[in-house]
C-alpha cells in the first residue's frame, strides 16, 4: 500500500510540474525527490535514528495558491507512516 501511495504522489507531482515555468521545474524536482525518499520503504533502517516528531501533519489553511496539494501530501504521508508503524 505504501508503494502505491508513493506512485500516486509521484504522478500528482509530475502532473503539476508540467504546468510550471522552466525556472521552477528544477525546484519542483527537488521536492519530488524528497517525497519519493520519504515514501520509499527503507529496509536497511534499524530504527535507532528515528525522530518521533518527523512526518507529523502541519495544519494548513486552504487557499487558491496550491496549499490544497500541500495538505493532501502531508495527510497522506502521515497516514502512510501510521500504516507502516502498524
């Protein structure tokens, strides 16, 4: 399920990226890599360096400037972390 969620978010980011001007595409690529890194399963992690506050949802206010996308991403990452934790 986590892999499907990761693929879904990559699709959303790629769709939004095509609408951006060329100058912002490089910045967006960096954000996409961060999301991909967060959502990939890391089997080598032994859990010794976990930050318990990492990945918690930050409350956002929905406006027409793309905050809706940010809120969706944050809530999905939080749900994915809960599912992975069991």
